[in-house]
């Protein structure tokens, strides 16, 4: 088990990340995998950069396997992060792999 808050705290320390939310995504082999939904400060930030940053600070099983870059964090009508929109963004990313 991985606590998403722990991974989010690590990623928020990365200077090129403005906002991040970690969610679970379906994985046919493991059941579930971590997905990082990221708002970048620097548009040149790549998934490999994020993966390497995490690998130096987290155990291997806590490093997200999917990275989705967003222009802004989606919000619902109450102003909270929209889990539904994040799930849809991750599903689109997985479909493109």
C-alpha cells in the first residue's frame, strides 16, 4: 500500500511542479498502479525527469508509473479537485500507450 499524500509531498518539492495529485489507475497485471497528474511550471518537464526525481526519494513501488501533464488542476463546482476529471485524463493517457 502506498499513501498518495507521501508521493504528492515529494513531488511538490520538485521546482518544476506547480501542483500534483496522485491517484490509482487500473493495471491489468497488478490490479492498480500510481498515476501522477501534474501541473508543470516548466513546459519542458518530461515524465523521465519526474520518474528520476521520485526514484531518488521514494521506494521503487512508490514511484508513479503514469504521468499526465495538465494545464491546470480540474475543479468541481465546489472548487475541489475533480477526481472524475483526473480519472478521465489518466484513462486517455493509458489508451494512448
